[in-house]
């Protein structure tokens, strides 16, 4: 049984991903922000839920070492935690930039760093980051500059990890969704057609494919899950 860590597991995407991996027989170690967030998680014999401050490097490092000691091997990590902010450069202060950097990059980096070394030692591992189209297409990111900049770092990080891990069966993947079909996005964009978006369940299936044996040949992937939006 493969063990996977899923951050941001109580979000719309996180809940769908957690359910998909459990359904496919994985041992899931899920993280949420607070103890109260645990109440919204489903109960399953192959699911552990931990409250963890992903912006605290020491706390994350201790968590990873504990999980490795208990489970022996972590096969994959799906870093879904993050945050969003609007604003062009005139409206984006250093404080806003630093907050987005912490939410979208540090939360992934602090988990990936110790896990990457662990995976290299075991000769297998899958690190999956959630990118953003505004980080790839500047025209889409001009009014969300802090968000776009912070997400762009994930592509660079994945590239560097893949370069270091060549030939070692450890990969870093960036999955890039367009608009995700969530209740909040439907409320905020009432004139849009949700049929053109991508659903959390569709993204969950993509993530499971990358981790599964079906995705074993993938290397250095950036997967654009845009649907028709």
C-alpha cells in the first residue's frame, strides 16, 4: 500500500483528492490548518488527519520525520494548500507579496525539501504541485500579480528537482488547472459557464494517475487541465 501526504485536505479540491486516493487503496496522511478543521474530514481506516502549520519550516520538518518513522516510506506528496489574492502591481505591497509567497510556495517547499531527500534514498517518489495559469500566461496574471509570482516559483522548483533526480525514479509534477468548479467560484462568476471549468474530481483523477503505476513513465511533466476555459 502506497502512503501519500495530502495538504489542504479540507478544501474543495483536497476533499475530492483525499476521497479518490482512499478509494484507490492508498494510505492517506492529510493535513489541515487547525484542530477544528478535522471535524469536516471523513472517517476512514486508511486516513490520518493532522493539524499542521505549513508555513513553519521546523514544524513541517518534524512532521515529515515522524511520518517517515511511522510509515517507513512516503511514496507521494500532493501539495494542495495555498491562497489567492487579487491586485495589480500598484495595489500589491510587499506584505501582500510575502503572504502569497508563504501560502503558495513556502507551504510546498517546506514539505518537499525533506521528502525529496527521503524519496531519493528509496529510489521512488512523486511530488505534485498545483500551479496556476496566470503564472504561465502574464496576460492572465496582471491583476493577481502576487498570486502569479508566488505560483511561478513552483515551476522553477519542480524543474530543479527533476534535474537533480534524473534516473532515480523521483519526479516533480506541476498540475495547472484553469477555473475549478467550486461553489465559491460559481457565486463569484455567475455569468460564466461552469461546464467549461475543471471539477475537483477530474483533477483528483489526474493526480492519482500521476502517482499510480499508469503514470510511471511520466518525467518532468507540466499538466495543463484547462478544459474549455
